[in-house]
């Protein structure tokens, strides 16, 4: 292993991804058909040969338990990983973690977006500069951007900056961006580096990035040729396609049952698609159960987390109609989050049999049961969210 530590920090939390990041960090967001974003973070760390990895998160969710389940890859020992959540903005904790890891170099980047970065080459480039710290701007679409960078620093330089910040009583919502800005103001050496990096800013971007990771042959070959990236979403099992099931131009993960028609779509582990159901141009996240005769078009059905093996309910009821084949529908309530006619049904929603949900719609997590009686219709561009009474 190389004598450096990777520190992955999260971007600023916002509400543009709606239910997708409402109760989960972006690290735990399903991506690429069978993974979570943190699988990419760990893949980058492992193939670089880093001595250790520190993952900072700004939301206390299942990330630490998920990472703890990672074991050795064959006869290769997985490097130590530490997940830090509660002390996210505490600069003293950061200082102590650096002393504890005690490696020669530190590589710091915003790692809660999916990425495939060759850190070995970055470290090699850094060493050739023969300076304390170098800021590598990542090339996105062929152009370097200051919005997404990788900082490489020796321990002495990094600790000096942090000690000065502690002495001056400096603080910021994102302490690593503060550290990077301090170094930029000192005239740090800058360079650029080619990498796959997919910032997820809104729901249509999430939709598009899933598709690019799967259907770009260069990316998919990189994912599977190094035999490193893996997922803890499903524990074994193969996909089963029934005698009347039909799959066309789609990605079907393992541990699924397909008895209907799936076209140009992405089906995550544990999903069941009932007989005569149609899923088209859509993304069905883990463990959803789609009833017979349902029709889902240009939609994202967020994850189902009720995994009781004795539970048999269909969270997408029989004969539902979700989404629209029309283009350019924008959500009226969340126009910056949801557009291009994509509909998002939040986590753990139970959509009643026969419900109708239009294009560009948003159903907030857990709100599906509101579709009862005469309320089984949600028109194009509208939302169903929980209303908080004034003064509550």
C-alpha cells in the first residue's frame, strides 16, 4: 500500500434531489443499476492502494453499517475505513484524525458524487511537482473546473493550515472547502486531471447519470474489468424472467423477478414486475413491487425499505398509471428539481390499485396512501407532499 490517506467529504446538502436525498446521504444513493455512490468512493480508494480512507458524511444514515459490511477482495485485505458523521464540521476532530492516520500524504476530494478517478496517477503527478500541496482541477467535458477538485498535500502542510485555522477560530459549513480555499489564497500550485466525475444536482441529472454509467461502454468496461466495485444492496440471487416476461434494451440487475415488459429501463436488485405490467424509460430502485397491469413511463420509483420477508404488499398497485410519454413537462412546485417530464415517486410509497399519476409529478416519501377514493389522480406537473400546519 502507498503511504497516503484519502479523505472523502460531502457536498453541501440541498433539497433539489427531493426524496432521493431526504433521509439518505448522497453516498447511499443507488446508482448505476446495482450500486450506491459510496461503492464508487471505495473503489477509487482500493485500486489506488491508499493506506487508509476517511469518509465524512453530513447525514447520519446507514452509511457506516453499509461500509462495515465490506470484506476482503479475494486474498486482498481491504484498507481501514473510518466513517465520520456527528463531528462533520469540527476542525479539531479533523486534526486528530490526521494525526491518528499518520501517513505521509493526504488526498482530499468531494466523494459523495459517483466518480472513477485514478488516484495513483494523481499522486505520481503530485510528487513530480516537489511542493507541499497541489490542487488538481478535474476535467469535466474536456474542461477543468474549480467546482470539483482533488487536493493533495503532505502531512506537514495540511496540519499547518489546520492549526492556523484553529488558532484563528475559523469555521465553515464545509471545513474541507475552507481548507482548500485557505491554500488557494496562499498561491497553491494548480494542475488539471482527466477523470469520470458525475455531479448530481437534480432529479433529471440523476436519471441521466444512471443511464450513462450503464450504457457508456467505456465506463461499464472500467467498472467490471478491475473486479473491485461491488454492492451490498442485495445478498445473492439471480434475475428471473417469467415465460411472459419481455426485456428490451434494458439493464436488469440480479435478484429480480420480471413477469411483465421492461423497455429502455433500469431495474435495481430485489424488484418485482408483475404480469402484463409495462415499465418504459424508467428507473425502478431496489425492492419495489409493481403490480399486474401497471404502466410506468419515464419515472423514477424510489427505494422500498420495508424488507420484511413476510410482507407481500404491492407498493405500486395493480393497473396503476405513472408518468407520461409527453415531453418537457415541468413540476410546478419544484421546477428546479423536476422537469423533462420525469416523475418521481418517493421512498416507501404505496400507490393504490388503479391510481393515475401524470408526467413531471412528485409524490413525497410515504405519501402514496393518500391515493384513495376520489384522490387517485395527480395531474401533470403537480405534487403530493406533506403539508406542515402553520405554527407547527
